[in-house]
C-alpha cells in the first residue's frame, strides 16, 4: 500500500517521461503485491468453507472500483478543469489530471492506517523461510498446479480478448457511438460482474462443503458450459444478442475466477499461497492480456472485412478457451480423485 500510494503521488507530480514511468512502475508493483497477499491473508483468517465468499468479496471491490473509476474519474476531472481545486494547497496550481491523480492517491493514506491495525493471523509455518522453498513446494505439486494455472489462464485470455473488443464490436457492427458502447460496457461489467462474483463465492463454498476441493473444480467445469452458452449468442446478428452474450460471459467468468483463485490456494501449502497466486496473476496478465486481444485482431484480419468478421473472431477465441477450460479442469478433477 505504501509503494502504491507513493507511486500515485509521484505520478501526479512527475515532470518528465522518466518520472512518469518510474511512478507507473511503483503503482504496478503495489497493485501486483496486494492481490496475492490479500488472498493469502484471507486464507489465514478464515477456514476453507468460508474462503470463496471472502475472495468473492474482494473481487467485488475490484469490479465495482473498475466500473466507478470511469465515471468517478471523469467527474473529478470535469470538476478540476473548472478550477474547483484551485484554492487547495499544494495542488491548486497543478493541471486538472494531476490534481485528480493526487486526490485519488490520498485515499491510500487512511487505508494504510487501517491495515496497520490488523492483527497478524496465526500461521502453521515459519514466514521467514525464503523463496527457494516456495519454488520447491510448487514443483512437488506440479501435477495439480499446472492444470489449475492453465485453467485460470484460459479464462483470463478469453476475458481480456472479449472485454477489449466488446466496445469496437458494438460500434463497428451495430453502429453505436463509442460513448454509448462504453456505457453499456461499464454498466454490464458492474452488474454482471458483481452478480457473478457473489454467486461464485456461494457456489464454490457449497461445493467444497459437499465434495472438498474436487467440488470447486466441478464448479469450474460447469462454468465452461456457461461460457460456451454466452459465446453462442454472438451467432445471432442482433444488438440484444451481443449484449446478452457479454452479460452472460461476465457472470460466468467471474464465478470461474473466484473458484479458480480459491482452488489454487487449497492445492498448495500454506507457505506458497501468496507465491502461487502471484504466479497465476502474472500468467493471466502477461499472457492473457498480451495474446488475448492480439489473437482477435489477427483473426479479424485473416477473416476479412465482412459485417460479422469481428463477432466471428471473438467467438472463435471464446469457444477455444472455453473448451480448453473444460478439458484441463476435467484433467485436474481426475487427478484429485
């Protein structure tokens, strides 16, 4: 939290490109640590039968925050550009976007104070043992770990591809303006993403109570069919079908995300929960964000400039990754028996 807050403040005060890049790296480092560390702490605080709902609650924060950032950030920028913060000390003479960055960065100060008040949870291992042991623990469980990582990566790759190209799909194929398309995207992400994470927490915990970790994997397998259902709506060349497809995808993908996150930390030792979560996030963002949107662009260029070329390109990626999710999660479920 300290690194993120410092980076956000520096971003608002940066005077050149190197300053902006340095600040952005600090923001990225802070964000990258918070997720895995948060999941590991939740697992320390809570028993297995309550972990999915707790992780789902953290996903709600990310979903709601991402949705509100567009509207809230734009609202603050409008206020700043009207000179409403001109009399505020330190930031009064800065440009509007810098004022917004610094105002949002200040949120990290009370959050840090709250985190300091948290009691350290009891642990069954020595937290001072280094990373070499973490690598060895993951390697010893590789028969279970790599299918779980690949399952999460498949969902993330398709999700990044779909989310990135949803607004262009609405504007190019169905004639919506970029602003209207973005509003549909933000509203659908907020409502469907919130619903999916909430449902995912409940379903995953109930499955764990009945069938253990195998039950959680079963939820992911069923999600693969839901992902195929959502993708199938893209075959209908109507605006309502495109909106339904994205909404269904968001609900089911968030159910799967929650189940993947909690299943992964139950497959590893207590010592390697944060490390394994960090590996999963790195793969999902590095490969998923890198290749997901790019693969749609490549397919769209290969298919041609037809009216439904973009829909078909997205559909191919979604179906491929949904089938991969089902196949790899089925393999994991078999190995857990």
